[in-house]
C-alpha cells in the first residue's frame, strides 16, 4: 500500500490530528528561514527587505521552529498515552494560528499569502480538526489580524516591517515573487490535507455502501440488495422480452444442525453453502442471503428448464459438500429448491414471482426435502397493492428558505447538480460583494488615486452579466434538482 493510501486509510485520533498543524508549521517555516537567509545574503537586499529587522526575524523563526519541534515531541508521546486529549488539539491549532499571524504581520496582513492562509487554514481545519477547536483558532486569527490592520492604519505599528515598499517595476516584481513564495507552501499543504480527507471520506462511503448491501457472514448480497437486483432484472426482462427465473433455496434440517453442533457449526455450514452455491452458478447469475438459512438466486435469460438444470447442479454440489464439526464429524448438508420463471407470464411482478418460488420451496420440503420443485406461473396474476388514502402534500417552502434549511440542517443528499448550483450561488455572492465595494470606491473623492476608473467602468457591465447568468443557473439547478433529484 502506498504512503498516500496508508495516510488516507488511517484512523487518526485527536492528538494525531492536533499534530497536523504543528507538523505543517515545521514543514513551512524552514522554507521561510532559507528564503530569508537567501535574501539577507544578497548585495541589493536593502531594496527589498529591512536588513536589521530581517536578522531579528532569523531568531524569531528559529524560536518558532524549536517550539514546534517540542510540541510535536509532546504530541507523539501523548498519542499513545492520552490519544483522546482535546487540549492538545487546541494547543496545536493556536500554535499554528499565532505563528502564521506573526508571519502575516511581518509580510503584510492584507497580502496574498495572509489571505491564502486564513481561507485555506479554516477550510482544511474544519475538515481535519474538531469544529470547536478550529473555531477558536479562526476567531483568534481574525481578531489579531483586525487589530493589526487597525494599528497599521492609525500608525501605531508599521505595516509589513520586513518588506520595503516597492518603488519600481523590478521591486514590484520581487514583491510579487516574495508573496508567491510565502503562499505556495500553504496552498500545497492544503491541497494535500483536503485530498487526504476526501479520499478517506470516499473510502468510508464505499465501505458503508458495501456493508449495507452485503451479508456479513456469507459475503453474499443481503436481502435488500438481492431484491434490488431482482427488480432491475425484471424491468430489463420486460423491456427486452427475455425470461428471468429465480430460485429460493433452504438448507434442510438447519435447526437440528444448530442444536447439535451449536451456532459455530451452523455458521460454518452457512459459509460453506454460500461458497458452494456461488461457485456453481453462472457469472451472470446473482445470489444473495434471503434470510436465516435461505438463499435467493437470480437467473437472467433463463427458462424453467434452464433454471432447473442450474439448480440441480447446485443441489448435487451441496449434497457432496464436505463440512466438518470441531469434533471431526462430517455435517451432512442438503437443500430444497423452489424455482419460478416468468417465461410463460411476463406480467408477473417481483413480489408475485418471489412468492411463487417460495410456495414451490414449501412443496419441495413437503415431498421429502433435498429436491427441486418448479412453480406453475401461467395462472398467476400480478400483485395488486392495497389502496391507501392519498397523502396530503406539504406546502412547499420558498426557495431561499428551503435553501437555508438545506445548508443549516443538512437537508437531503447533495447531488452533483445541487453542489454545482451551490458553488455558482457562492460565486455570484462574492462577485456582488466585490461589485458593491467597487461602486463605493467610485463614489469617493479619491477614486482616481485608488482604482483605475476607466477599467472599472468597462468591467462592471461584464460583471453584471456574469452575476445574472450565475444566479439564473444556480436557481435553475436548485429548482430542477428539487423537483427531479
């Protein structure tokens, strides 16, 4: 198994999850240390950074790395002694938040790197850590950055004291390179963390789906799964005018087997019988555990004669099955088979066909067991469901209230259409927010010093069209998915 799969499939305890932000700081800050050392060695360093503040930052960075190593060692000790400690998760999240807030102060709290860290850390944290832990970390980070911005605007503290304000095209390009260097490691880390968690969720979802459709003892389809397959096969039979047969199999004298050799012997017989039946049917056939010692076999494209021939092979194989108890005594295993086919009556539904096979099974048992009985389906009629009074439809909620309930309460399953619509809805909300603040800037007297007025007036109509289109697509997606999920 690859390292990625090992990490994604591992069940992480609270302390190990708390080690993740500490490890991320230890992975990123040495890069910052190397980058700062490189800038301090340049002969033109005074054009880009403050050398005196830069040398002091070397000590601060080394102290942060040493603190991270100490915290990581403590976490590695606690993960075996106190694996459910939530306090360590708080410590790890706050260490990550404070170290990155300091980096934001040094390089600019309104820079690209700070924005990437705030958004990415919150997203990855809500996925990987406890919700209350990451909530505390996010609140602390936002409050500190807000205070830094207020202090910088009032002149109480300097803004981005490490970096020199760019005054030429070359220094502006270097400023952009520095911001990209600061943001890139975080973006890579967030992609890895989110990718691991999504991979873990998909594996868990597949495992849950497999468990919900599989019988735990025999490994066959469970009752719900085999009936679902049977319903689909009957529908295909009606579309293509091809016969389908099914057989209900009951192991003979299974109660006596349980009474004589215990439930361990009974489980051994069930597993051996399931393996034997699965090996003696065709690849296109489907078998499932119908309940207790009963099995249901679905035989597509099979007439009554074909199904009887197939089940005779299974009956002989069961009769020759070698199953031994713990005492070494052989347990005799036989089965009774009830077969039903819709070749002569294509109007039969699933319930009627299963009932016919079940009645044939009782007939086989009454005739002495260890034999096959074929049901006569020519005179059967489809099952007519009982009439129920009409259910009063609930009044539909307005679309926005319904969307709010879906987001807050968890609603129903989020289909791809609904996910896409939500992304469009969030995107147009952000565009509206940016457009609003751009219009506010255009109304200020200093607009020519802040923004390119001609470009903004040119781009605003285009943004309006994009927002209108996104709102229309999002509304259409939610409406279609609501009525036809």
